[in-house]
C-alpha cells in the first residue's frame, strides 16, 4: 500500500468556491481538465472533486460555511500523524482532527498556519 493515490502529486492546490459546478466546467473547458473523482453531500451538492490538468491535480471543494477562508493546500505525506503533530507543534491551529470520513479512505486532518493557509494533510 502506498501513502498517496497512484499518479498523484504530493501537493495540490485546493480551491474552495461557492459555485463549484461552474468552476469545474471552466477548468474542463479552458484547460482540458479531466474529472478524476467527485464526492457529493447528501443533498447532491459538491463536497469535493479532483481534476487532472496534465501532470497536476487540482482539488475543489464546494462552498461550505464551516470552511476557513484563505488559500488551501492538500498535502499527501508518508506519515500523516507525525506531520500533523509537527504542524500543530509549529503553531498551526487544528481546523479538523485526523479522521477517515470519505469513500477515498484517506486519513486526513486540517490545520491553519499563521498566514491563513489551510493545509489538508493526508495519508492513503
């Protein structure tokens, strides 16, 4: 077993937007993006999507009021617990404790650094 999905980069930008459907359509049309995965909320709205553009993966979250503002970065690491704990020890604020809650089976948690960037740290 590996610590990230096959053919995924270690780090991906994570865009949280209010109109995720329009954003996905734009990325597909403008940049030839190919939808890799999509997870919907129970009401059918987009919770999370991943689009490949050449050798990169752009992650997109549908707007949710509980999401912190500012930029988001998704980071796959070999040891999520150690990396998460180092980030907290370095001064990051926990925005989501480590948990498995999606069909992708990643162990993931979120921290926000002093500059306002939210880091989603995961191991598959």
